């Protein structure tokens, strides 16, 4: 019995994720379903056609005064 359990456990751990059978259906949260409907996510979780990220680029000009330790 213990050996059979260990064998099943090893198979479950070593099997690729796409080959595993889920023990229950996964119900997406309302927020995730909204993201899929808006096109910011795809059903498999990848970014959708309307996915975006904030981006900022700054140029900072600063000098250090070694005597006072101030910028």
C-alpha cells in the first residue's frame, strides 16, 4: 500500500503539467473573467491583445558633496 502511494506520488510529481488531470474544475474569479473579456488576458493566462504595462524612463542629474554627504 505504501509503495503504491509512493509510486503514484512520483508519477504525479514527474508528469508534465499539461498531462495532469485536475481533481476538480477550476472556476476563474470574476476579476479574471473580466480581464479575459476585456482582452488584457487570454483564457490560458497569457497577456491578451489589449495587455499593457506602465513604463517610465527618467534621467536624473545629481551630484554628491563628499564633505557634507548630501546629494
